[in-house]
């Protein structure tokens, strides 16, 4: 087996985020979001809908940036934990 770094360099490992697997809890929560969104949209006029769409798009961009930052931080933490385990510091 090739190393993880080699596989990554060859494009065989995709670092793109992947989404939660569907399960009953996810499906239930998604249905609640859809129902809530439908109720909200029914109360808004076209100008308000446009403002909401703009807000949601900006918020989505912010969430993407936060997700990337969280991924990098978590990855670095995992590497530090691995290094500590390999170096045998403070054995169990």
C-alpha cells in the first residue's frame, strides 16, 4: 500500500468535506428545517425573500470558512496526538 501522502498527491484521496449520513434523526431534523422555512417564506414578500436569500448566502460562506478552519485545527490536533503516541510520552 502506498503512503497516505502519496495517495493524496496523486489525487486518490479527496479532502472535500462530506456530509452526515442519512439517518432517522437527520431526516427528522431536515424535515423540521423544511417546514420552518416554508412557514417563514409564506410570511415574506418578494423584497424580504430576496433579503433573506442574501443573508443565507453570506451565512453559508461564513460557515464554509469556519468549517475549513475547524478542519485544519482538528487535523493539527490529531497530528500532535499521533506524534505524542509515537514518541511514547507519558506512557499509560
